């Protein structure tokens, strides 16, 4: 590896490990998220220019923080001339950069998450803002994930950052009476980040690499700081259940393996045990929620590792409860699939027909894949072939596309 390649690798590693931590620390006092991101971007550019010449510093994150802090101070001096200038500059100057050997940088990310979920931030911008500021997603990637035009997403993010700065929204976990309204947004953003990382099964996309692990880290942090919140534990249990199967999702040739056919010996037993303990901890609170119900479904599937089939009757009940709680068409779809396993394909198809007019499922690949499977089991090969064609066209993962094509060919 050349010095330039080594430098780029070191900078990329520092970004993946500490981007959100550095942004949160730089902006915690000034509330200037955009300024912190700009300063950190300049610091990374300086690293790419200077590290090949002078070598990679022993603590890259501390070096980046020092440079970014100076960039922020310079930017404030250049643009602020009113009576608030001295106060703002003093806040920026307080961002003392740790040197080698000093204490580890304080972690302000959880406070930043709650700032992004503040009622003053428009709801459609909360999760995208968290993904960008805490996890380093660029606006284009976020726009793609949320099916929004890049320009529209960019404008939402700019407005949200300006709101945090202008309103002086604090970076801290809110008081108990304010917690409920913002906790859902934080949980949703963490899960959205996990789902993005989960979608990159091979870990080949640099923007998503380690994203699932980062989301799990944030989930652990949330549980440690809010041990009495059952939905925080439920979300972490759900992510751990899913993550325990990451090595079983592809076979030796890289082909997709559905959950029902996965080799349970490739599941991570330690993660599954941790997930079960969290789910039991949450259930003792007597306040079931979305994430606890979804984790309970995963727990029912995990019975296969003990040689027992999933309890489909229980899964049907769990999805009924989930749909009643969220009115989600995806929950209704999964209920239909579970019903087919519990009572037969005809019962599942009858439930699916009730969803035919829901526009939210029109471009949802799992809907067409489920429809194809149940039509095939009912003997309607023509209908199944058409549903498989639609499902394949909607799928972006090449391994899953091959799986769907093989299912269609087998008809």
C-alpha cells in the first residue's frame, strides 16, 4: 500500500469510528452543526494533504479535532461582527482539543440524537438529520434511502441545522416528562441506520460499512442511559436478533438464503442470548411497543436453533398486535404470510387480497414475493410468475434477484 493509500485508509477509518463523535463534540456548545461539519470536512482534507508527508498521527481523532476546532474559530472570526460575536467566539474557544495522552474525548452523540428529535425540528427531517450528523451519511444517500429528491432532502437538512443553531436547542437527554415524544424519533433513526447497514449484506458499500454495528452501539448506549425504557431494550433486542444471522444470509457462493432455510449453526448464539435477556427485561415493564413485538417475532423464529419449529400461531397474534398498534401495511403483510404458515396458503391469500388496494405496497418487493409464493402454493403458476417478475424488478440486491428468478424458473 502506498503512502497515499495508507493515508486515505487512516482517514477513512477515523471517519467511520469518530465522525459523529467529533461533530457532536464540536457543536454541543455552539449548536452550529453545519459549521462543525464544514470544519471537520476541512480537517479531513488537511489530513489527506499532510499525513503522507508528516506521517499519520498516533491519535488521528485528536489531530482532526484540533484542526477542526481551529477552522471553526477562524470561520467565526471571519463572519461575526455584531454584539454577540464575543459570546459566540468564547463558546467555540471552549472546545479544547485533547492531545496525545489526555483523557478520551467525551461522547456527546446521544445528546445530539435528542437534539435532532426536538419538537422544533420538522418530523420528516429528524431521522435524516441524525443519519447525517451522527453517522456521516451524505444528503444524496439519505435522499435515496427515504425516496426523496436530493435537492429536497438537502433543503430539509439545512433548515433543521439552522433551527438548532438559531433556537439554541440543547444537546442533552430530556427530562422524563419530555422524553416520550422524542424517544420514538431517536429509536426510529437508530433502526433506520441499522436497516441501511443490514441492506449491504456483503459490506462492500463504504458508506454503509460498519453502519449496523454503529447502530447497535448507539442502541447499547441508549439502553445504558435509559434502563427503564422497555422500547429501548426492545429495539436493541430486535437489532441483535437480526445481526445474529448476518453470516447465514449468504451461502458459500454468495447466494441469498431465506430465514427458513438458514443454517442455524451459523447464527451467533451469544447475540441471541443477549437479545432474549433484553426482551425479557423489557417485557417485565408491562408496556409492550412496536420494537418489543418485532423482537418477539424474531425470538419465535430463533426457536429453530433448539430444533423446534417457529410457533406460527404465536407469530400471527404478534403481527395482529403490531398492526393494531402501528397500522403498518408491512405488519399486515407479515400477518398474512404468518397466517399462511399457520392455516394454509388460502388463508394467507385471503388476507393479502385485503391489501391489494394499498398504494404503499405497490412498489414493495416483499409484497410481490409473498404473493408469488402463496399463488404458487395454491397452484396459480401464471399469477405466481407475474408476481415474481414484479418482485425481481423491484429488488436491488443482486443475490436476492437471483433467488427470485430461480423461484420463478422452478414454476
